[in-house]
C-alpha cells in the first residue's frame, strides 16, 4: 500500500447498484473514503478500486492504484481493458454468498432438467395429469467445466444429492467423491460421460470458444448444457445448430457474448433455451465488503490476498 494515511476506494459497478455498495462500505469500513466513478475528485488520492466493466479512461484518470478488486468472480471485464495496469494486483471476488448463489442456480437447473419440470409446467397449462418417468440421480452424470471456488462448491452439492459428478479443469484437481479430469487431452473423455454439462470456466484466451460444435457432438445424444460462466466460452451459433439437430436437448444460459442479449437473438425464441439475464449469482455487498476488508488487511500486512489472479493465466 502507499504511504498515505487514508485509503480511498473508487467504486464503479453500475449506477443503480453503486449506492448499496457505498452504504455497505460505510457500515464495514467507516474510515475508508469512497468515491463513485466518474466523480473521482483528486485522482491522486485514490489507491483502491472496486470495479465492474470499467471504461479504459478510468485507468488513465486514476493512475496510482495499489489494488484492483473485481466485484465479480470473473475478471475478464478488467483484463480486456487495454489500459489496465499490469503491475497492480488484481483480485477476483471470492465470497460466501456469491458461491451460495451459484450453487442455487446450478442445482435449480439440474433438478428442473432431471425431474422434467418444463414438461410439468406445460401440463399445468393444459390441466393435464400425466406421470413422466425419471432416472435416479445416480444414473445421471453432471460434468462441470471449471472446478475452482464456484465449481467445486457446485460439485460437492450435486454429489450430496446423489448425482454422478465429474469435473474438468486446466490443471489437476482433487475433490472428494468427484472424478477429476484435466487438460485438453482429457476433454473428449470428460464430455463423452456427461449428461448435463455445467460451464463455469473463466474466460481466457485458451477457453474462448472452447465449446464448439465438435465438442457438443462429443456429449451423449440428448444431453443438456448449463452456462453460467461467460457467453463467449460457447460458440453460440454452434449451440443453436446442436439444438436444431436434436443432439442437445436443451440449454440454460445466463451469460452471452453480447449482453443484454439482443431482442432479435434466436436464443429468446428457441423453446429449448432457458435465458436468464446474467443473474446466476449476484454479489451481495454486505458479505462481499467484509471479504474486501479482509483482503485490504492482508495486503497491508504483506500477506497474499484471497482471489489474487495471475494476469498471464488470462492472456
Ligand atoms: C459474474 O459474472 C461474476 O463474475 O461474478
């Protein structure tokens, strides 16, 4: 940290969410001065930033940052800024409520798909009483791409419910009760065993477009896709084609290459696609600010901050 006595945090999230962040900071860190972009005051006084999707000019305006915090688990919205300083630590959000929200979102969709809830919804509309068969959970394999902070919590909850769970990641992982595969060389074997594919990978150069038509065709016939990572992990036109071919039975998509999803996009009208507006897990200011406070303390003490990323993993 710099030697100034007072820390000053710049907040840039979204105009309708910024006020609740300011209140949460006041509650947890009353001595921290908060400035809300674009009202920076004297930019030289700002040494911390909490950001979502910042404009490039933010980094040319505020030059002396000690730490950049991402309000989300993903940091791609920061890394893609051409002006982002490469010598300032970047910290992704790791927070109990953020993890819980993602677990809820994925469990909801796995259970909806597994227990035919879309068909029962249709039957409700027609006042139709018809029993649909379903397999026991232990005969369904949920494959999770990305088993870091969020993916491992999702994997463990699905395992507790009795699903077969396997994970795929860039580097080897060891999770109790979960078959872990890693690296491109094991991706085909992973996909071949997966009935419900959950995508929670970070968006990096290496993962952009990782789910293309040939990968989707490696999933068993009738599989489902749930994407709560980033839209660009999937080649969206390829997913539409795999749905049209009937190889993929349905998709739950929370993230898109272009957000908000344009009203003319085919995902909106495809009855096999369940669209949500990037809400799988919303960061809760009350708990997240407490996580940030702990990281500021760690940084001042020279300890490693939780969620510190290596920019080279993304480029
Ligand atoms: C949301 O997209 C996040 O990065 O947490």
